[in-house]
C-alpha cells in the first residue's frame, strides 16, 4: 500500500497522525509511506526522524492510495477510490459536504471516533487531552470575562496554553500559580473528558462539582450558581438537550460555558463550533467557547497518544482487512447509517418478538 501522511490543514492544528516510531512499523510491513514535508514540525518530529524510520519526505502526498491524518481532509484533496482515516465527524450528519464528497469519489473512509470494541467502548479517544486543554483555557476565559464586567481577573497568572507545549509544564504552572478559589465549576459527565478537566482543577486546588449524565436533568437547579459549565457528555441527536437556549437566562452574566464535546446545537443547544483564531462568542448574554480541536494545543502529547491508539487499526486497514465499527463510507454508500438502520430494525423486531413471548 502507498500511504500518505499530510501536514494538517486546519487553522491552529499542530498535530501529526503518526510518530516516526509508528511509521517504521508500516515500512517494516512492506508499505511505502510518504510524509508531507514538515508534517511533524508542530510537535517537534523532524523530517530526518521520519526518514530514519523508512519514510519518504514529499511536497505532496495526496495521490497516495491511503491517507492517514488527524482531522477531516479538505474537499479538494480527496481523490477517487482512496482510503481515508481520520477524525471525520460525519456519523451524526455534522459535515454534509464531506460526506457527499466521500460518496461521489467512492472513498472508503474510517472515523477514529467510531473505532470501538465488542462492548462499544471507544478505542481511540483523546478525551483526557481535550478535557485538560478545555478546562485550562476555560479558567483563563472566565478571568477575562470577570475583568470585562469590572471584577478582578483571578487567573491572570496563567499563560496561554500553547506556551507550555506539554502537559507536565502546564501542571507545573498551575501548581505554582496563586489562584483564587471560591469558584463554582460544574462538569457535566464522568468520562475521559471529565477526568482531564478534573486533573487541571486538582493542580489548581479547585474542587469541581461533577454531574453524571443522570444528574444533568436537574441542571436548572445549578445554573444560577455556576461560574463555569464544562460539557463533557457524549451526546446523540435522539437524546434530550441538557441546557437549552432558554435556560441561559438563569445564569450569571459573568458565567462561561466551555463545550468540550462540541456538538452543534447538541447537549448545549447554543453550541456553535469555534476555532483557536475565534474561540468565543456570546449568546443570550453568556460567553461560550466550543473549540473543536482542543488537543492540538498540546501537540506532542496528543500526537504520541493518538499514534499509539490508531497504529494497530492503520496496519489492519493497510493490510487489507478493514474495520467494521468505524467504517463510514464505501462503494458510494454511507455504510455507517445503513448498518445503524439494520441494527435498529433488528432490535425493533427482537423486542416485538420478546413481547409476544
């Protein structure tokens, strides 16, 4: 297989899909790996490091049979009959133009976010990293909002997260900072994203309020007290929203919402995905931040972890075996949706038969 690893094109995205060590596994398996020049520069993996592991540095990798990347590809780079792996975000209908392009170009696409085990647990997940970055930047944003409303910025000691580059330096900065407590932070959910957010607060000596999914139905009881709401819930379109647009009127004007899950009009109905260049917006008087590629702020840590998680699946696809759980499109068919409908029909028939018994 001829495999291409491009330099990421999303603004502010510094990650790379595979580290030099994991590229060597593809080369040893007999595959030809092209790395776009300086693809690893943002996380300090040099071109020479990739060459030593058997890769070929190229100015253009998009003609490869198989593309391995971090985020979704620009539409103009997609070639006929390619295999593409990445965080695609099309399973809920989030990116209709990308889905349409995949179907038109007969793309075989695999989404990291839907690689699951037999218990439907995600096997590729940068939730911890997203939680760390989202919570750290959430503290900084809250301080700025306080200052805007004439109060003291409690978190002015914290530098922008990209200056730390890695998690260890970030934790060290939090431990040394003289942060003011007395802040009410509500974290929605108890998964990986939540645990990452809680780690940040532990080093900042701030105790959060963690609301498990079943407790979020009572969110209206907490909104008036909340300074920061952090959404880390894994939400699907058939589920009820946790915070509606109308509920925002219950919140303080100095409060902020950090939606790390970042489902547009999702669990937080007012969520609109944002970027590192324009990270915030105000809706109904409440400041929101919904950056959809948070782990890119700690690129080396995030790239190393992502590479470790995806390499066995990349090898499997490159060797011609395919992945069932994460297959999005193939042969011009939206396979994920088709199989979802088949499963729903099976469950419906099974439950009807059970009721008859």
